[in-house]
C-alpha cells in the first residue's frame, strides 16, 4: 500500500480575465480549495480514488459557479440537459450518461451505470428510467435554472448562436469552456477520473460533447494515468485526447506534466483545439496543460499542500 495520495480538480478553461476583472477569483479559490480539502480527508481515511472523484465532482455540480449540475447552461428549449462520465483505472470499468434532466448529481448516475448495469453509456429517456429504477434524487427545474444562465441563454437566442459557457456574445473572444472534473490516486495506488457538464448555451439537435465520451473527455488506467478534460468538445472527440495522453505515458514513459503538455501540443497541431486537461499519473504525480489562455484548477500532490490556479 502507498502512504501517499494525490488529487486534482478543475472548473473549466478559457479566457478568464473577465472573472478576475469582476472580482470573482476569490469565490473560485474558496470553492476549489474547500473541495480539495474534503477530498483530502476521504483519501487520508482510505477512500477509493473512484469514490473521491465522484464526491468531488458532485460538490462541483452543487456549486452554481460551474457549468455542471446546478448552474448548467440552457439548451435551445431553455432547459438544462446534462452529461457525465466516470472511470476506474483498476479495471477500466466506466459509466456515462448523456441528455439527462433534473438529476441533482449526474456524476452519481454515471457511477450507478458503472456499478449496476452491464452497459457503459445510457442516453436521454432510457437513462432517466434507469435513474428512477435506482431512486436517484431528482429536483425541479427551478433548482437548476439560475438567473445568470437565463440571461446568457436569452442573449444567445437573440444573437442566433450556440455559445460556450461564460462566452461574452458581444465581445469575442471572451470565453470560458465550462465543464468540471476530478482525477485521483489513492492509498492503494488506484487511479480514477470523472467529468461532468451542462454543455454549451443554446445547444441544438441533441448535441453531445466530449465529457461523457470515454477516451475523449475522461480516461483512467492504473498502468498510465487518470485524465479529465475541458474545452471545445468536438475537438477533444476527434483527437480522442484523454486516451492519447494515456498513450504518451504508455509508449513514451512520460510523466503527468509531460504527457499533459504533449496532449495539448497534439490537440493544437491536429485540430487547433481549445481547452485543457488535468492528469495524475501512476506514481501520483500531478500535471495540467491548456491551450486556452487560462484554466481553473487545483491539486494536492503526494499528500502535500493544496494549490489553486486561475490564470
């Protein structure tokens, strides 16, 4: 058994100058630091990496600062429609859900898909039937729909655009790619990763991004690393980016920081992709990379001090 543990969480990537200019940086710092400390207590007590990433992402989903769970952006019908995925590096077991509504914590429904079904991904109406079968907590629309998201949705409809979370419609390219995620390394040496999102503002036609796609927005393998991504989902899907980062470690023996950097270089060179990743490798080392000008994330490496970054 290892005597050390590591944990990373993120709250999106993009152009974050408006957050700093509006004085909201401290709110994000307090949120990220508080969630890291809750994760630390669980890891110290021997909780599994899988339990900890689910717990941390559920806390991010409960916080309206982020585009996941409560605070999710609205689709073309003015509704909250969410996606999430979780993966266990010990046996590559995974669970994912897409296009679900009114579920308080989508990441916990994804965990149930992993634990209680023979499938990896459930979609829409079927996923909601599965949630009802297992008594998953549902809440009314007004829990999810917050004032700032309604305003953002109305501006997007007026402009006739699908836009990204916190994108300033009138002043391009003010962008924040909303998604939340966590990666962890536990005392048993196991890795896990989880990602959750509300998608993009005014999204149409049943659009699904990378967050619930195993290998694109989330991946975990005890032999390599755990990865959670945030960014322009279609670009992460086309490059299978989370698995690509794992492959950099498997084939080239890179560490977490090196593989995150290599992944970003691949994303940019192939599709001019925008976004970021957090990575914890099989030795518990932490790394992050982003092709956007900024990213919100925090980490605890080998049980040390917690760190917060908003660039």
